[in-house]
């Protein structure tokens, strides 16, 4: 069974630009969550989508947005990039939303974004 | 507020030794889940083991076991017979409230494990 895939793996942008990252979940998984990882702040939850609806959102500015398509693939967008947005962006998928045990989140390899 | 604390920034062990990575958590919920992930230098987060707050027995998955002490709010990861490939960053994470919408994980700062031959 294929794992979570993320594209692109590496990205270099300049301040003020916008960027779109893509995530394809494990087949059969309907929930997709996004996390930002930086050396200073560690791993922080961005948002979660389930059945094309945002179910939960972390404490990030409105420049960070996302969406989920009917095939459960998800994209996240960051507009007006800032230097501090440089990070590893990780996507995770799980079968459902909420609950434990069977709802383990499986992560993709991440997209490393560098903002110059 | 929910919080995960990993007090060991780095741990050094030799091959075939057992190692314990510490994790304490803070939550006011009765229902929660605890997870351990491994992150090699490549960046991908690899799920290792899960423990539910109502599970009476400690979770085990191959060489990984979770020493769950609910009263002390600790969920330490034990790796038996360390291998060179175990060298990585290890994260403890928690998710609260079985009935709460969303599956957001709260992560600790991580522990870097280095295994030498």
C-alpha cells in the first residue's frame, strides 16, 4: 500500500510570493492534517480536513489556508511569504477524524520550504 | 493546557543496549491517546507505537514498548537491543478527547538518539 506522498519535496521562494503544497493521503484515508516544523517552534498543527471540510485549525495567520478535494487529496497555500515561513511542512493522513487507535496519523516525507 | 515534555535533548547508546526515552504529559482530559514517532534525518515521521489512556496494559510493537504510568502522567518509550538504524529524533505526541472533532497532535520537542557501534 502506498504511503502518504507530498509534492514538491523542496521549494525555494522569495518574500511576498505565494506557494501551494500538495498531499496525497494513503488510499482509503479521508482525513488529512498539516503540520509545520521549525527548529525554534518544533512541530505545530496547522489544520485538518475531513470529507472536504476543515475540522480543526491551529493558531496560524490567515495567510495559511488549505483545501481538500473529493478524492481526499489536499493542498495548503501560503500567501505573502515571510522569512519565518521557512520550514518543513508535513502532511499526515488517517482513516477518520477523531477517536484513537485506528486513527493513527501516518506522515509523508514533507516539503522543505525555504523563503529568501 | 495540554502539553508534552521531553526532557532529554540527546541520548547516546551503544548497539544492542536498551534505551528509555522520557515523556511526560499534562492534560485535564480523561480520554486521550499517546503516540511515539521517529524522524530520521530524511524528515519523514514514522509511527512507532500508540497507547490509549484506558488501556490497562503497556503497548508493545516489536523492539518498542511504552512504559505507561497514568498516575505520574508519563509515557516513556523503551527501545530494546538498539540498532544503528535507530539513530534519529524521537517525538512523543498526544491527542485529547475521543469525541472532539479533529485529530490534532500535540508534540514534544523531541529527543535525538545516537547509536554507536
